[in-house]
C-alpha cells in the first residue's frame, strides 16, 4: 500500500460518556482513554475514521472536543443512540453523516442491513454480548455476508476496513456465540 494513501478505519459503538455501557459489555472504566489513545497511535491525519454509530452520550461540546483532538477525517453512520440532527453532528466535527455507506463491496452501518448478492455488511450494535440478547428482527437479517465489528473484541482499537474480514478482525454475525 502507498504510504500516503488514505486508510479507512472502522470504529463501532464508541459510546463516549455512556456510564451503563461498562456494565452492559464489561468495558473497563478507562475505555474512553483506551479508544482515544489507540486512535492517536494508529490513525494518520490523512486517514478516515468511520464511526459505526452510537458515538456519544453527552453534549456537542464534549463530542467536538473529542473529535478535534483525534487525527483523520471523521464519518458517522448513525446508530440508535445518535438522535441529533445531521447538522448537529456536522457542527461537532463529522465531515459526513449517513445511515450507511457503501465502499466497493462493503456496506458499512450501525445495524445489520439487507444487502445485495456480492456485498458484505460490516456493522456494529451488538457489541460483545451473546446472540440471545440481540433483537430478533435484526437477527433475521443476518446472512453469511454479515460481520460484526465490535470495539470490545478489537481491544478498543480502530479496525482497518480492507483487512477487517480477511484478517478476521470482525466476526461472522451468524456464528457469534448464542
């Protein structure tokens, strides 16, 4: 890969300032620091970070401060907890906001989405919790081409998009433990 080429990283479910996420997923109390430190060590200024939803539980000033301190261009695929307007997220520091984004064969989203043959959906939302706790209507969407991107399973590091499936940085959603 060209050393100057833009690298695209995935960062699912950051949940900045969400107190209950520690109990829900077993995150350590310093998870925010771990996420930000890892981003700063991995992502370069010319790279992109695609946040796969559920970015923050707090106000715009907090999010703007966080994003301004992180390298790279920030993109948000909105999740179930991203309830502000797109303009709110633009003002906080995202350069693009959407429900899903397609890059080559990859459909990137917060939730698993319906995809066409030949596409691969990399999604967040389910974290590291067993399938038995997933919403049944979302489980029905899963095919062999759906992959769960979990920040907890990635040790709080951004995941390089084009290595995610091939290097098993994401897990086949249907095969996730029940």
